[in-house]
C-alpha cells in the first residue's frame, strides 16, 4: 500500500508541499482562515459530514506535519483558492489515490458508515482537505444568493430584511437535499450584515482614492429592535446600531480637498478616523466583509452573508477595485446582494425619476436633516445609512416624535463617536514627514526633510519641506496632465484618464512605475527654470510623451457612442488652483478657474437635485490602454 506522501505526490504531480491545483474549476466557498478547536478535534467522519451537508466535496489532500500551527498556516495561505479547508484524520496507511479520487467522487453521508477508518479520532498526521462546491447539488450560500437576487426582491425589500423589519423567506422544496440546504440558508440569512460603503477621492483628480467610509449593522441586533417595535424617534434605535469607520489612506493623505465648501477628511463626524496604508485597508475590509459564524454550532464553518449598500454604490465598488486598493468584493464569496439608496428612493416612491437618480445631498434635504461636511467618506456612508433607515421604517415610527430628524441625526453622530472601535491603523499621521506621532499641522520638521522629486526639478526651496511620497509638485503635475488629457479630446464621453503610469500604484502585484527618462527630466528642469523670474503664477509641467495625442486611444479615434464637441480655449494648468504648498505657492499671482475635477461628477453620479448625469462624461466603457 502506498505511503501518504507517495499518494499525494502522484495526485499533485509534485511534492506534498505544493499548492493544490485541481483540474476542476473551483467555485466560491467559505474558507477556513482559522480552524477552530472543536472542528480540529472531530473524527474524519464528522468532518466529512460537515463538508457534505454544506454541499462541498473534497478534491485533493495534502499530508502535513502533526502540529495545528502548520495546519493553520496552510489554511491561511490557501484563502485565495476559494476552497473550503477541513482537517481530516485517520490512519495514514489507508490513504490512496483510489480513496481520495474515486472514493470521494460519489460519496454520500450513508457511504461514510462503510469507511471504518473515518471513525478514528486524532491519530498520527492530519490531512488537509480542499473541498469545492459540488456541481450537482446547491450550497446553502449559493441558494441564499440566488434567492436574494433582483428578480425576486427589490432593494427596499432586501433593506427591510437587513433591518429585521420583514424576513426574506426561502421557498420550500420537495427534494430532501434541497430542503435541507434551504433550511441552512434560511438560518444563514438571520446572521446577515448590512455594510454601507463610501469612497472619496482627491478633488482635482478622481483617479486618486483618499478615504473609505464604512458603516455596519448586524441583522441579529436590528431584528431584536424591530421585533420589539422599539424604533425610537424616526428609527433612532436602529440608526445607533451602526458602527462607523473612517479610513484615511496614508499614501494619499497629502491630497487634501480644494473644495471651499468641504473640509474633506478633516471634517469627519462619525466614528473615529484612522490612518491606514492601502495594504492595511485591504486587510481591514477583508475582516469586515468575511466574518466566520462562531455563535451557532450548526453554522460553524460558514461566513456571515453580507449585503453591500451605498449611494451610487456601483461607482464605489469599482473604485475599491481600482489601481491602488485592488479590492474585489465579488471575489470574497460572502456578498449576497448589493443595494443602492438611489434605487430604494424609487422603490418606496420617495423619488419619481428612475432615469435621473437623486443625489445624496438632495435626498438628505428631502428627509429634513443637515448634510454638514459632505464628501467626507464616513459622513457620506453614515448619511446614506440614516437615509435608508428613514425610508424603510414604518410610518408610525416617524409620527409623534419628540425630536426632529435633524436632532436625531446629530445625536447619532455623537453616539457613533463613543461607540467606535479602532480596527487598525494609527490615530495620527503626518503627510509631510511620514511620522505617526503627529499630524501635518503640528510638524516641526520643515526645512529638515528631503525630496528627490523637487531636487530633480531644481526646486530646492521646496525639497526640504516634505518626503518624496507626499511631493506636492508631482501631485500638481498629474492634475495638469489629467486636465490636458480631457481638453485634448474633442468628443464626449471621453476616454478616462489614469494615473497608473505616472504615480506609483499600491494594489497587490502592481508593477513599479518606470522612472522618468533623461529627456523628461531635462525638459521639466528647463520648464521650471524658465519660470523663475515670472511675476505670474507658475504652470505645472506636463510631459508630451504621456499626452493624449501620443496615446493609443488617440490613434483609435472617437469611441463608439461618443459625439463631437466644440474645442475649448488654450489649456490652463489646473495646478494653479491647487493647495499653496505646490506649484501655486511658487508664483506671485493669478489663479485659474480649473478647480472642477473633470469627470468626477459623471463617475460618481451623486450630486444635485437628481442630476444623475453631468454635462461632462468619461467613456468608462472603454478600457484604459
């Protein structure tokens, strides 16, 4: 009889330590990021029962050392395979290719009784089993996601479920296997999470993400409030169930708002602000959106189903998976539905223009509370959540209230700040020197720092005030390139601009941006040298090699679906209207009227009284070259 190592080696075609790569396509399943003590102590039969009940079948095994630590390491290292990982125990001498491949191909719960060795408790070396969803039988999570689809329930009905106002019931089935699966799915639905997300960007360049706001409501908690009919004034008790998080992205923390009507990231009013790197943000979002169920024995091994909500949420989801964060919520395997307050306003007949989506400020105003410090990520996420609750709660919850909606909203603000718990990052970060002990306003390092970017441009007077990561000159040059990119396209919608070939990207496995060529370095040095005696505002440098006229898109011509527009006047550098620590701080006067971030309102689709469309459109259906 072959040894375990021989069996596994022949299965995988390599050493036992190789990554499992079954030939069958893997379907999303709940991963074990941490094998709990109870599961680890089960016999092989019990583990396989757990596997089969969830509609999962083993497709390969790896022999491991006998320590739980090794088992945990492999489990964590294989999360990206979308496999379910199980600890399987038994006498190694009985393991063979036939058992692993043929034996598991058609195995049922009844068949397990005939495999005596599976009844053993922990003995010898454990095996790690990678299981995939069986194509022939539905999984509880798959059933739940299918049932929550738009064809069955509108966004308002899904919101009602998440707030415990009305449960989404699974349809009965005559098939015992399907009926059992749907029973588990129904139980899973009771443990859903409602996660509201908002993403914010630099005012002058919407390609650069600066903030993420998240609000989370636990359906188990909201159901208790709703079933007791203890809503409070205007649904205040439901509103106060939300936990808010405001994340400021360290690598882009120097990109402060230029909107005079907004304090940007400095104006957060919900939860507590934390500075995080893009890498930390990915880990935190993973923890929020992938939460194992640990309180219900029958559901251990499953993750909590998640309903994502936002205002124009499609754009936020796309930006989460953008060039710097690279976070794909669809790949998590926990998202059962995405809902939008723009659609909820239509579903509840609060807004009657389905082709002209209502903006967040307009929705807040119609619901009669203030949208102070708008365009701060956590503020927008929280106001989106508050709007959703106001539109969803029963009418009687909004009658005879002792407080106005605005008073309730302010109380929720204050309450959220005390209820907030940090999920990572730091409370302070300096976008000048990079310290985590103070913020930029309190930085005493001015004149003691060094920026190679400024030195290479001959701007020694600025080079000692910041580190290269937060160089304001590079910031302003990219803004100028972005505006010129759009001005040079004589049609609309336009090919979208991307900074990925100009600024370092921070998504996983992102290629390093190539350094500037000697020709570009010489040209930009000459550009700034010529302006030293200028009495007007300085112009930011733009490199012709990255212009639209030199791009593959220019060669392709006007995109399908676009139409010509009249040419504008000479291009003016957008950097003049930027913060005073950059190009605008070098000149002696003048400012352009270029503060509008072209393309931002079109991609966000969030502003105004309705105004889901903007006069300026990016052609987002065309891929960046």
